[in-house]
């Protein structure tokens, strides 16, 4: 695996760890802010539909612009803002806004992220290196679900959201450094 692909993979681990911490606790949080099962469903639908529609157009735009690193940083920056936004949610409408922001963030960053990762794979090991990426995502999500439950149970949702935000900033910092390392040749 090329150094840049490893760097991208490490950033992905931090983002997926941050996002995965909240996954199984989402519905409980929605109830805590005065929502119900319909609120949780609507908020998740808003997130996924926003992401799905925007992904299509961002993929086309990113093919034309050819600035993968910038779009990844922009997308991951929006995701970090969304994770910070969880700290300020007091009612379902706030949740809808944060979910839409997260949908846009993942949509801005994902096509460029996948393109950047693909361009930096060993051409003789594309399947195994994508396998390494996908397996790391699933393993990290599983670990994150367990850790998120522990953090929320012991310290509450505010602590959980703070940890998520910090992890997303670490990932953003790693990806942002790709802009500076682009011209540096590492082994």
C-alpha cells in the first residue's frame, strides 16, 4: 500500500470511529430531546436522502474540478461542524439541521475521498487494499459502538459528542496535511 493510501486510511479510521460512537445510541438521544420514533426516522431519512442526492451531483462536479484533496477537506470539515452541532441540539428541529449538515458533509467528501484513495492504491492489489479499507471501517464501527455506549452511560451525551468532535478534528487534521504533503515524496 502506498504511503498516501495509508494516510487516507488512518484519517478514515478516526472519522468512522467518531461517527460510529453514536450509531446505536441515536434513538435514545432523540427521545432525550423530546423526539420519538418518527422524529428519529425523519431525521435519519433527511440525513441519508440529503447525502444521496448531493453525492450524485458532487461526484459529477468533482470529476470536472479534479481537486480531490480540497473536496475531502471541505467535506470532512462540514462533518466536524456537524459533530460539534450535536452539542447544541435541544429540540428535534436542531437535530434536523445537524443531520442535513452531516449529509452534505459526507456527500462533499465521499466521492473525492474514494477517488483519492483509489488513485493511491497499488494497481496490483486494488481489491485487497479496498478490502483493507472496508474491513477497517466495519471493525472500527463495531469498536466505536461499544465505546460510545460506555462513554454515554458513564459521562452522558455531551461527553460523547465532545469525543466525537475531537476525533473528527484529528481526522480533519490528517486529511488537511495531505494538502501540504502532496509534493513531498515519502517511502
